[in-house]
């Protein structure tokens, strides 16, 4: 995965010819039996393209939602389990944050949480199975584990998973710095968040989308740290750049629903889109998740709009 946005962009996968295949969860006991056993061969055949997708060897395209079903049939295939986790994360992205007049916001947020928790469960199983097989953890497993924890606002879970990711080289330094910055923001450690977000912005590659994602995180954290004028200047500059409409959803995909509301609200406010900003601030302030400090900041922003 080349960055946060590509969590929703993956390969079209070549799997078994039929959707009704039901491979066994464990191979037969002997090498000869393994070689000729159709159920085991089906899981093995599905695991190979899964590994290719994880390593980026196939072209990018619409994500084919088949991996959670295959993970149930092949619980001993770590690469399939990791793609199942990615599928759960993709499913969670549009859920649980837009405060429409007739929407069931609480129910949608609960669905978002359940999808993120399912992703973590798939990753945990993949890591357990890799250890049982004496193999290294699947590529990006720890990074995706941190990603799902970030979606839940679980700063401790993010830090723990990113520590492992850094140890095994699971993701680039700037991606780890970027997510650590978000975790520090959740904890109210704003000096650390600003430092890490700055590093992630400076260290990001020349790829425009990755730099834009890092700058969105930078602007979000600047506002949280009290530099609202600087944050708004970054948001206004980003709006003028090609590709920014894809970068913002990539940032939102790693945030819990109430933080998505905050990000959208401050961006709308930066562009003087007062109706949208006011509606989002009202929805944010009705949520139980924000800390008192974050709630006070949101109230100041909302009061500024009304003045």
C-alpha cells in the first residue's frame, strides 16, 4: 500500500473460477496428500494472488470484496486474512459520520466501529497464524492494525502497532510519523503531534497525493494546537491544488467519525462555507467522544461563525 488513499484502491484479483468453492481450513497431513487435495489447493491458489496484491505486483483498480468470505474458508492463510482486514477497513470508510437530518448517526457509528474491530480481529488472526507457521508477519499487517486502531481513536493501540511496524520495516518512516502524529493528537499531546506532523510533511515523497495527505494532517493538528490562522491557510492552498479532493478522504479514512466531523468543519470554515461548518460543529458538539479541551475549541470556532 503506497499510502492512506490506497487503502480504498486495490487490485482486481484472480481467484478460483467459481464463487461456491469451500476449501478446508487445514491441509491433509502428508506431502503426497497435500499435493493432490483439492480443498487445500484452492486455499493455496487463493493465497498466491493475495500475496501479489499485498506486495503491489498487480495493477490498481476497484477493490473486489471477496476476501472476508475466503478468510472464513481459509483461516490458515495469513495473506488472505490481511486482505480481509483491508476489506473491512474499506467498508468502514463511508460509515458513521455525516449528520444528515434523517440519518441514524448512532447506528452508523456503531457499524463503523464494528467494521474496524473486525479488521483488527483479522489482523490478529493473521499474526497468530504466521507465528504458528514460523513465518514472518504478512507485509503491512502491523501498519493496517495501527490504521484500524486509529479509526477507533485508540491511541495506545496505534502506538503499539506502529512500534512493531517500525521494527520490521512494515511502512515508510513518514507514514509511521504521520499516524503517530494523529495518535498524539488523540491523547492531547499537541507538542509531540505538531513535531511528528511536521516531520511527516517534510519527509513525504515528491508524490503529490502523499504530500497532500500529510499536509491535511498538518493542518488538522495546527488547528488543534491553536494555530487556526495557519491551519486555514493550508486548507485554502490545498483546495486550489489538483488531487486534493482525493487526499482529504484518505485522511478521513484513518479517523473516528467525530474527528472526521471536526476536520470537515474546520475546512468548510476556512473557505467561508458557514452553513456546512455550523451544521458540522453542532453535530460534533452533540457527540460524547470529544475531550473537554476539544469541545471548547469547537465551541470557539462555532461562536466565531455566529459572530
